[in-house]
C-alpha cells in the first residue's frame, strides 16, 4: 500500500459509537480531518459529544447522515478519502427478538454497502474494519479444538448460528464477506481489528452500551451471590481506538488483529475492583456452582447451551500479533476498570 495522505479526510463510520468516538477524538488531536457518519443529525442526544468535538476542533470534523441498509448513503462522506474505518455495526447480546433483522442484516448488508462504495471511490487505499473476537471464536469450549486452548488470527468462528450466539454469527459473516470483497480487487487493502470485550470510559453519555450494563450490574450487586465461572477477554476502548489508527497508518500492517489485553475469570473483575474500592460496592466474592447457573441463568439470558459451552471451560487469546504488527502497547487492565467506574460515579450512574 502507498502511504496514506495525512491531509486527506479520514472516514469513520458509526461515528457516535463507543469505539468510533475515541478514534475520532484521537485523530482530531493529531490534527487530522475526519468525516464521520451518523444515523441522524436531528438526534442531538446521541451526537452531543461529537458536536462538542466539532466545536473544539474547528474545520476538522464533518458529520454526514448514512444508513447501513441504504445503498449509496456513504458516497458523499467518502469523497476524497484515502482511509476508511468502518466501525458501524450493532452490538447487543440480550433482548434480541429477530436476530436476522436486528443483527445479521445490518452487519452483513452494512459491510457490503460500505465496501461497494469503497470500490466506487478511486481515492480509497485502505479499509480498517472493526470486527470482533466473536468472528474468531463462538464459545469458550471451542478452545478445546485449538492448540494450547489459545485462539489466534488463523481461527474462525464455526460454531455460532442464527439460533445460537447470533451476535458472533453476525460478526463472522460480516468479516468473511469483507475479506471476499477485498480479494476481488487490488486497489485497496483490508485490515481487521478483532477486539474482545471492550471496556473503559465512554465519550458519550449514552447508557445503552453493553459495557455500561456489565459494569453497573457488577457494582450494584447483581452478581453479589456469585458469578459464573467463565473466562472473558477484556480490552480498553482507548487501546482499540489507537489500534485502528495504527492499522490505518502503519504502511506494513496487514491482516487480522486480535485485540485483547488479558483473559481473566469473570470473578477477577470483582477482585480488581475490590482492591481499589474495598467494601464500597456489593461485589461478588465467589463463583456460582454450575448447576445453579443452569437453574437461574435463563433469568439473566443465559441458555443451558451457553452455560454448558462457556461455564467452567478454558479459553485464551493470543494478542502477540497486535503488538508485533501494529506496535500496540496495552494499558493495565486495572486502569481500564477503575477509569470506567470513575466515569460512572462522576455521572452518578451508580
């Protein structure tokens, strides 16, 4: 790939999103011009933080309306752009009534629409796609089929489907489609960022983020009786944002990149917070017996199948390629959790 022109605008889709907002902020702080797409300019509550950035960095940020399911809606925002960061995709794992309509179609068709526009925009040289570790693995039990029970960028999720783990299934389909489209041409190259569970402070005040739900439940005592004995990969949202930028501007970078600081038992989240906050919050102190998770899990959206394939199962993620290819340095996970809590406290959300 030829070098990205630092003076050309950079397109960030899904600009109001958790990860995208940090990408935009870092780009603006670095003096870059940014075109960001959002669903609606009229919904000020969801883009208030972007409007603040627009005022803070005059002449650097332009906002465009675009819809993942509307063909051609990204064309205007992509004019003269050499680098596209496609972050727009739905992320929610509970309360799903129609997974095909709510998850699969926006992820798959949205990727097709954006990359179709990339194919029509001759200035574009590189696309950085926000994928997920969910496109690499579906359930922790899948780790029994890989060397050292550790997933790398070589692996693909082959166990999720429309009925079981539809969110990972949507990410898998979308990323595979992106790689297929990229292979059909030679003008632009594709890199993917595959984060694990993204945590850390948000630039917006929205409360509908999965990370916010997780942390608020942890602090409010929802897990006080105990947590499922399951291992989770965590990564700081700020590290994920920086990884996108490194992927965009590192000329030699290529391929997929697992973004995960550490894989830890869910219980360790409570232990880390207790080390900082003592008894201030009703944090969990132990694991629930697996039989009890089977019994009460459905009340929290955990099916028997999910419990069987994740609770008590091993799993690890190899993040070495993200360090080697991008030069990414991860911040301490304790800092991620504490900064997240401090923001929630400042907003009086706990």
